[in-house]
C-alpha cells in the first residue's frame, strides 16, 4: 500500500518494562481506528541497532551519570537513518529471527505471541534500502499482518528503543506519534522481583537493582528529552494515571492520536495477538492507593533507600516523592547487598552488581551531576 494514500498516524508505545505499556497497547488496539501490535519488533530493532553501531552510532557513555548516553544533538541518529543502507543479508536475518521468535512463542503457548502471518508479511514488505525505508517497510508489514485499512492507525509496542525513536522523529517522519509510559521505579522493581511476574520464571528470577535503576533512569530522561525536542508528536503518561484516572488519561490519549473516543472498546474487548481475551499480568490491583504503594509492603528498607538514592532526582522530576531524606538514601545505598544466586544468570555481570567498584562509580557520577 502506498504510504501517501494512508492518512492515519503511525504509533509507537514505549517505556520501561512492568510499567503498563502492554495495558496501553491493548487499549489502543481495542479502538476501532487503531491496530497496535504486541512486541513484534525485537529481532528487527536488534538488527537495526547492530547496523547503526557498526556505522558509528553511540552505544554508551561510561563517564555520564549511571553510564547513560544521550546524543549531543537531537538529530544524531536521524541523519544515519536517512543515509545508512540496510542490505539483503540484514533484512533476511531480521525475518529469520522473527520466524524463530514466533515459533518459540508458539511452543511456549504464549497467547500474546506473534502469529505466523507476521513472518509472511515481513517477507512481502521488508526490502533492502535506507534504514528509514526499511522502517517504513516494517510498518507496511504490520498493516498487512493486521489487515488494517488505510484510515487505521497502525503501530506497535516495544520497550527501551528511545534512541531509535529519537532518530525516527528527527528524520522528519510527520506521521509518527509516540506514547511513552512511566511508572514509579519502586513499583517497577517490586513488580519485577517480588510480584507475580517472577513466578513465571523457573530458577533464579530476579534482576539486579542497579540494572533496574539504570533502565528506569534512562527511560525517564529520554521521556523528558523527547517531549522537549518533539512537542505535539510525543505524549507521556504514567501507569498511576492510567489506573487511577483512566477516563481522563485515555481521553487525552485519543485527542493526541486524533481518533474518536466513542470508538474505544471496553475492557471486555481487550485481546491477545491470538485473538483470545487478554487478562492483566499486573501484580497489583487497580485501585487508588493500593496501586501506588504496594511496593512498600514488599521492598526491604535498604532496597528502597538504594533505589531512591540512584533514581531520586529523576523521581522527583516525574512526581514520585522519595520516602527518605538524602542521608537515609545514601545509607541504604551503602548497606544494600543482593544475593547473586537469586539473579537471572544473564544479569550476573560486574557492571550490574552493586560491588565496591560500581558503588564508587555511581557515587562519583552523582557528585559530578550535582556539580554540573
């Protein structure tokens, strides 16, 4: 389908894990004028990142606060996306890896896994070209996968792709709209390491606190940067707003996209990719203070202190008040220790564990940031 003949926005939902991005995706997907796919792009963006990094795109900045890198210029990646040529081998690998992912999800019985027709759509629409042309082909594949009409907003949900989003928006794609979701980092950590979600993982199943803190801080800072750089094209909301101020939050989202709120589906219409009814995987109920504060009941005090020490400044900027003063947070950070044998094996890396080296690095980064 010719892109010029399509008058609806393209949508990306992103943010951190355990933050409500899936709930946003489901509510968007239930709207008559939207088709938003659940995480179809992991192999695609892995391929794209590898191509960009080989071409010289920034990967990380070890001297920056918490090791997070941000482009000095808003268009740092956009020029590369317009010029970088993605060859046939890379396109084939993205399609092959997507097929492998879909088979694996089917074998696990994942009701929200990709259906085989997504692979067929990629084979039809994904062609070598510049990175932006290949991205456009990916959106065309999503439209074919869902059988969406020209007037339907097409998009997908995936987390931790903000640097690619920055490049796409900077490449002057006028039809792209981005929804960023954030949640209290204490609730993210509690949900990931202490909630029902971890019970789905056999064996060691926790993520290091430092990993969660870095990912959350990165998402929070990217959210502020993208809102400032691309006003009117990026919309931010919080999990807390989504579940305690649902109507107002969704009405604002419909206005941002430009669709009729009367065409939104109710909770009974939310579906998995398989077409079966979707049920929330949240560890917490959707009721007022319970949603906002259940983390208090499950996180140890030193864990709260360490996380508030690492994320405190960004928490305050996003309306999440620390429970401790700075000295208490520092003590929690100094006293915090986690058992490595409880961690998911791939996360047992020196940079993710709060050992003496990483503690000193984080302390130095905070001193440097406060002096800037």
